[in-house]
C-alpha cells in the first residue's frame, strides 16, 4: 500500500488534493484508493490533514496515516522536521517553499522543494497550491501520471479555472528539474 499525508491550512485545498489524487489513481491508474480528511470545526487558515491510501486491492483500513510514503506540505509554516520520522524507509517529503536554501541541511533524497505558491500566484492569481503540489508528487514519484492527474482535474473543474490548473502542471514539473 502507498500512503500519502497532506498538511495544509483550511482553504488551501489539501483535501481537494487528496480527492483528486484518489480519483486519478482509481479511475485512470488501475488502482484502488481511499482519500479522507482529518479536521474538526476549524476555520479557514487552521491546520488540516488529508490522507490517501493507494493499493492494488480494496482498502478496508480507514484509519489515519502515521507512517507515510509521502508527506506533502502545502504550507511551509506547517513543516516539522519530525515528518522525517513518519516516513517509510524510502519515503519523501514534498515542501512548498520559496526558500529552498533554508532546507539544504536535510537529506536531498528525502526532501523535495518546489515554490508552488509562486507558480500558483503567477498562473491562478491566488496562492492555492493543491494542483501544484499534486504535480510535484507526480514529478518525483510513479504514483500518478500527469495524464491521469489532468483527467481527474477535468472531472472536478471546468472553464478557465481548469485551463489555468492544467498550466500549473508543466510549470511545476519544469521547476522540479531546475
């Protein structure tokens, strides 16, 4: 089973990212997926978690994910070095940051950074980073293909917002290569 945990703040799209990932792998990737949030009565801006479990067979375990293959951090202020303790042996943390240099001391095979906020602001005009962080996950893993991600976006969005979100994906992939 592949496990992904998203850390974000209310309104940033962490649960939407989890749903899109689940849909992309289940409908277009030939896998089973379970996506669910963990939040209470928090308001916009409060920390939230979202989880995705992916497997070849039906998933019965609906518990929160503690040991993860991927930890995706949509908001840099939520980063915690303890996330590395939560990783499986080959796990990775993907962090949205414009300050890559601040994280140079961390293991570069475990920590991947991308300035998703900048890319989202340039393309969407708002710092909604969920699509950008999904693109980063696709770019560093084989969990979901870009094509499956785009198909899931097409089921969830439409019009100009869909087209802008589609533009985010190649921008993030290019940023990961630099």
